[in-house]
C-alpha cells in the first residue's frame, strides 16, 4: 500500500452538519485558554527593536488553519497583543496555511465578512516542508495539527514486521514495536517542521504550538484520547463481524495520529536546537461534553480518513456505534476527555546553527 500525506488527501469539511466549521468548539476552548499565555509571551519576549518592521508588515502565519472559524480567533488575539508593543500600529500580513485541498474559498469568505484588520494570503502546502521565504515570518501559530502524522508508518502494514498492527487502528494496547513506529514517525515529522520554520522565522521571532498530548508515558487505551481511538477500532471490528466491512480492511487501516508527551516534545525541540523553549504549559480541560457532542467533533475532524478507506456508506453507522461506546465507557467521567493540550512558546534563536537532519532523531 502506498502511503501519502493524509491531510493532503482528506481535508476537513467546511460546510454541513458534520463540518469542522460547525463542530470545533472543543478546539476553540484550547485557543481561548492559550490567549493569556500568548499575550504574556509577546509582551515579555517579542523584541521589536531586534525584528524591525520598518517599511514591511508584521507577518503572521497560522499553520493548519482549516476553513475557520478558530483561526480568526487566534489571529485576532495575536494581532491585538502585538499592537500593544508598538507606538505606531504596524501593518499586518497574515498567511493562512493548510493543504492544497483545503476549502480556502470558505475561509476567505468568512475572513472578509469578519471585518479583518490585516492583509491576508493563502499559503497552501504541507507545513512539514518550506512554505515561506527565509526570515520572512515574525510570528507562527499552529494549533491542533501536529498530532496528525504526515504518513502511517510503513511497518504497521507489513505482515512480516513485529510492528504489524493486526486488529488495531492505533497504538493503544499495542506491542512496543507499534508504539515506537508511531513515535519515530512523529519525531521525523516534528524535526522536519522545526527545520522548515527555522529557515522562515526571523531571529527573535516567536512560535506558538498547541498540541494534544498524553500525560506521562502512558499509552494505554484507558488514557483519554488513546482510549477513544481504541473504541473506534472496536466499532470497526464489530462491524466486520457483522459483515458490514472486511476484517482485512480493518487490519490494513491505522489512524495517522500520535499524541506526544511533554518529555518527548521537549527533547525533540532541544535536539533540533533552533528554538529556545520559553514556556510549556498544560491547558487543563475541566468540562467534558456528552458523548454525542464529542463524537460529532471527532467526525468533523476525522471522517475523511475513514471514508477514504472504508467508503461513505458505513459512516453513519460507524459514528452511531461510536456514540454508544463512548457513552458506555469510563472515558467521559474522567476530567479530561482528551488528555488536554500543551501550549508551547518557542523563540527563534539568534545564534547560527547548522540544520540537523531527520535521521538524527530516529
């Protein structure tokens, strides 16, 4: 089976009952919770004397923007905080990035209607590679995107490999070889991401990453979102037993999603060496929605991946079963229905350093 970048092929829906636009309040909670952290970082760390914007706009990129509406909230927060740093308001240029199949038409229609106070442009393409000219960005924001892997690790689909993930669609309750395959792919992707941004962000510029994460080293299906992914696999196996889809189809499907830990992501950033870690702060989620709201949000974000592999005909049945399994599980009563988010503040270092290769972290 040929792997490909999943977000390139399976964009989130921009409109409709199960669209990301209508079902992204869980993600917006994280964006809102990070506002104060971002404002503090801009106030204390952004040195406008070092990154002069004379005769040029202050440039912001939101990576993995989807089609709205959360990207507009994030950009508004950033612009407002930066304005407080300048005696005279600079002009702002905002790049909205996502894969080429993203619905940028819906994005820009919504943006124009929101009485924006900045110039805007689309930057289609994968953020695991270069997107912008060297030293052209002053501020980068990326929320709820880096847990998506650029590809499913090849060894998960190799029946001769110890990491063949038969009967599972993720690393929950999987052998260590499966966990390591996911971890190594995340390390490669994260390193590619950091290397690309190191070229594009001006020295002294800031980058904010909002990542879904797993507390501690737990990879058990009893732990937050890993458990939800495990329930998805259980639904698929139940449907295979009923003849609604094939067991081989389940065996050949793995979710390209990986939740890092604080320790893991900190080590990857330090090893990369281009950014200083100014803050890593967990965002605690205190209120869990009910099972139907949670699954509707999951469907908005992930339906395209399932639909491509299993077909559109089973989607309603699959997500209906998932609602029942989530409601009957022990996941929702736990405080965090997802493991929570990390808000990471990075600053581009002033000292030069040779770019490390992705092989360094494997």
